[in-house]
C-alpha cells in the first residue's frame, strides 16, 4: 500500500467528516450533544459497528 493511498483515504475522511458541520451546523451541535449522553459501551458498540461496516465495504470495493 502506497502512502498516497493512505493520505487519499485520510483526505476523504476529512472531507466527509466536515460535510455535516458545514451544511447543517445546528444539527451537528444536536448530534454531538446526543453523542455525549451515550454510555461508553454504547459508543464502543457504534464505533465497532462502523469499523466492521468500513472493512466490509473496503473488501467489497477493492475485491
């Protein structure tokens, strides 16, 4: 894996992460407030689910 691929992935992550606060800053604040109220185990479960979905998508796309 080349460094350019890793940096491309990081750049895309930053673009996607920045979309919601740019387009809907009020909704983003509400979302962050809801995240703060989650327990650690709930947050870990969501994080694990996101990682698994990302890995599956990566395997599907990259073959």
